[in-house]
């Protein structure tokens, strides 16, 4: 039996992070293709940023999916995310969990580091996420 290209786990002895929309460990075998997606913001090709956090989160994930599709990968191939959120609070945390649960309903969430920030590159950006995927 061939080992999966990406294994997502949360070992016993560490709290179960799935309620927060992430996992503890992503394991990738040698000789796998790694795909790095630059930090994506919440605008489409028109450059317009909604004032709504959920809308920006949804567009960020759409942009990541489009980038991965260009390499014949899907969101299921993501091993690691880094999430930057402006003025992070519990309401934004809940939205991130809800939107992540739509993408990974099996709760095989990528490893994720969430970093609250004061500001991002463009005025009006509320979130930026970069991704590392495995093919």
C-alpha cells in the first residue's frame, strides 16, 4: 500500500485542535512536490476589498484554490497555512473556523499559524493567508 502524499494528524497528549479549525502535524514524504502560495488577500482581479471580514476570508480561500488549481492541486493538498488577521477577535476566530469547516468538512485541517497584526500591505485588507501544498 502506497503511503499518502500528505498525512494530517493531531497526536494524543496534545489537545484536540479541530474545534479551532487546524491540526497539529502535517507529514510529507521525501520526493514530494511542494507548492508555495504567496499570501493572498481578500480581493479578486478587480482589487476591490469588501469591508466584510467573512467576504474577504471566502475570497482569500478562492484565490488560494485558483493558485493550487494552476498546479493541478486542490485545497486538500494544503499542508500548512499562515494566517494574518487585522484586529483579531473571537468573532473573526469563529468566522475562520466556519469557513475552514466548509473547505475541510472531514476536519483534516492543515497545520495553521494564526498571527494577529495591526495592519497588512494594503489599506482595507483584513486577512492574508499563505499556503504550502504537497503534490
